C-alpha cells in the first residue's frame, strides 16, 4: 500500500512539475501486463515465441496490430489491460513481443 501511495504521489508531483516519469521498457510492460495471456495462449492469445501464430498478424501490418492492441480484439481488452501505458510503452511492448516471436 505504501508503494502505491508513493508511486501515485511521485506521478502527481511529476505531472505538476512538468516532469515525466521514466517510461517502462517493452519487456517491463510485457512482464507486468501481457505475460498472463501471451505466455500461455489464454483466451486464444498468440503466444510469445510462436512465429506461426504471429505470421498472419504480422502480414496485416503494424498499424493493424497497434489498432488491435489499443482498441482490443476478441478476448483482449483495450490496451491489453495496460490502461496506464503511454502510446510509446504500448508500442514498446508490441515490438518486444514481435521481436521474441520471429
């Protein structure tokens, strides 16, 4: 609970001072938000590392992949449960997943 309060306070202080908190890496976002489904294939999510599962998605292009990541698709909710992700963090997570799935 203390960590949550400190994190919220730090975010508020950064926002009021015009400073931004450090963005999370794609791996950090994946490990905290995407891992549960994309490591197991839960609810039909393509598994990280499964090149065959990712190939047809990659054929649709990054714009479509990012649209699905932002808006949700099938069982995946919008932002893939990372409602506090910036666009850059979401892009980094998608890039990380794709890089691990080639």
